C-alpha cells in the first residue's frame, strides 16, 4: 500500500518531549510530521499535568496568603470560591499555551496528524483518527508517547468519585471529604489545592515518609504545615478495601497505625505513572519494550533500531517535563546528523506544594547509603531577613559537598520559591563549582537566594553565627 504521508521525521506524541523534538527537527531542516491522538497539543504536561496544577496551586497560595495577612493587620475575610471561574482560569492558561504550540508548529511547517499511531513496519506507522486511517512512512522516528496514571486494581474505577490526577484537575466540585492515596509530589500538590478550596483532606502513604525520594528533613516543614492546616497524614498505611456506596466511598485501611474505616466524597489515587511504550505495537518495527512498558535507549536516545529514538516518560524515571524536553532536543539533533550524547549530570525535582520542596543531585539519604564522604552546609531561613519578612521561616537551604574536592554534588531547599532557587544549584553542579565559588558569588540582598551562598559559607566555616 502506498503511504498517505511521507516524511523525514515522524514524532509520535505531542507532549513536552515530542513537540520539542518536532520543532528542533524542523528547525534543522527535516521535513517533520507530529502525530497526536488528542486535538490539543502539549501532552500531559500542558493539558492535564504541570500547567493546570500550577495554575490551581497559585490560587491555593493566594487563599493562604490572604488568611496569613491578618497577622500583619490586613483582613480579607473568608474566601468566596467561584469554582466555575477558577476552572475557566485554569483552562485559559492551558489554552493559551496549547494554542501557542499549534502556532509554533505551523510556523515551522510541522504537519500535525491527529490520531493514534501504531507501528506496522520499521519505517511505517498507521494513524487512526477521526478521518479514518492514514499510513505514514518515515526515515526517522522519535517515540514520545509519554505515560498515564497507575490505576490501582480493586478500586471501583467506574465510579466517577474515584479520581486520577486528570479527573482531580477537572475540578468537578470541592468534595467535603477527600482521600488522597499516595503522598508523592502529585498527590500532595492536589491535596494542597483541595485543602485550600475547603476540602477536609486525608493522605495515606504506604512508605514511612511523604514524598519518598526527597530527604526526610526537607519534607518535614511541609508535613508540619499541612497538619497544622488540618490535613490528616497517615504513613505506612494502605487503602485496603474501597467500596462505592451511595453515601460515599467507604475505605478501610491496613497498617500499624491505620485509621478506622471512613467514608469519603471523593478519592484521588496518585500512586505513580506507567509508560505508554507497550501500546504502540513497537515490535512491528523491531523496537524493544520492557515488560513494564519502558523503551530502553542509549545515550543518544536511540532505541535498538538505529533510526528510531525514544524520549520522555516512556524511557524511564524521573518522569519530568524538563527531562523530556532535553531528551527531545537531543534526539532530533542526533537524527539530523549531529554527533551528540546525553551529558546532563543532574535533573532537578520540584514539588510545587506550599512550602515548595526542591532537590537536585545526590541526596543526603543516598550519600549515607552509599557511604560517600560528604559535608553539609545548611542555612535555616529563620536567619534570612527576606524569609522573616514573608513570615515563612520554616524553610532551609541545604548543600551537599564532596568532602575531598569541596565540590557541590547535591542540594535540597524547602520554602516558598524553592523550585526557582534550585536552578542555581543545578548549574553549580553541572559546572563543578566548589563551595568557595558559591560562597563568593554575590547574591542580591534581601533575597531567598542569599541562603544558597550562606549555606556554602556555613560549610566553609566562613560564617558561623546565624542568629
Ligand atoms: P506526555 O506529556 O505524556 O505526552 C505524550 C503524548 O503522546 C500525549 O499527548 C499522548 O496523547 C500522546 N500519545 C500517546 N500514545 C500515542 C499514540 N499511540 N499515538 C499518538 N499520540 C499518542 N513534570 C514536571 O516537570 N513539572 C511538573 O510540575 C509536573 N507536574 C505534573 C502534574 C501532574 C498532575 C502530572 C500528571 C504530571 C506532572 N509532571 C510534571 C510530569 C510531566 O507531565 C511529564 O513528565 C511530561 O508530560 C512527559 O512528557 P512526554 O513528552 O514524555 O509525554
């Protein structure tokens, strides 16, 4: 059968990995087609992930800030929440970005094909869309089909009161009682939003700390604040039996300190994401897919089939948008003939909760497990004029140094804007900065960024009296 479309580069999936790859490939002169099963470009991140969640988290911070303002003599009264307007605000933010992407694709003459792609041979995919099936023939392909939420078995998923993150972002209503199953980044971000909107929130986490992956000390200020705000947090507890009843979702729990069975108006399941690698019939192209649905790649993002690349969530952890975009750019450049490979040392992680938690490079827990020789410089925000002015002294900045070279190898920050502050440390690690480089860099006063320089100075011993 003759192909309906021929191209030099085919990108499957228009998330942050896919659209970055497609735009870069087009900029490098490749005739590019971008296939996406949904009408809107942007993937999970723009449509049902990073962007809508941050728009709602902004609203949550405003609610809390307004409440806090009475401490300095300004009272606004209880918030009146118009859910329809909040939802349209979020949708407007998303729409602005996704329409922008469509414009950028057009500008570059990237052809967008709407539909679900599956491989039929090493150089062909079939795209099934609303206008029928199209056969696309390609020279190179970049698979960027992303991931989707884990659907825990045993939950009554056909009941709309059981939600995944996509459902929770729809903001159908503000449930009186919300259970969040899974205390990772996504679960805690949504707990932050719904708590601020007025839900009574319970979080259960199977492990012994919230946000597994981050150091325990970084998580504590967030856990303390959530508890103070009335969020019930149960660690080492499993949602065991979940039944949809007329009055609510009845959940019973397992674990040493498990709470009694409770009724909830809604349950958000946020226990991780699974890669979409197994749904593409990649075997027809000879591309290897692991049992769990990941597609293994080399340092150039090539799969075992040299003209087919894979990037983003479906090649492995961490499942983060900024990792996907870097991989997308690299894959496109390699496909266009550039001799490059993955060189990033670190990928920062951020929870946009309130306070934010951000970390990059080696964590203290990991360093201890591996018996690495490290030194730590920690600066408490209680000693930061800016943090005191903000009324947010619970934060701190922690830098981890290699004890022999004094090079920074890791960092963790908790407090407002931690996500912005961590970028400096990602750069410092990439550049192999030593403590003195960071300490001698003049940070503007009074900013939270000073805490980074100060933490390095604490490690160097050039400041000692913090209070
Ligand atoms: P995706 O964004 O998943 O895009 C894949 C695209 O491929 C989708 O549009 C899908 O429809 C399409 N597709 C799949 N199969 C096919 C097929 N067969 N044919 C055609 N199209 C197909 N990350 C951050 O870095 N920061 C954050 O703040 C953040 N917040 C998040 C909040 C939430 C609630 C969630 C769920 C995720 C969040 N993430 C965040 C993670 C981030 O969204 C992902 O890491 C990122 O979207 C991955 O990009 P990707 O290009 O690999 O795939």
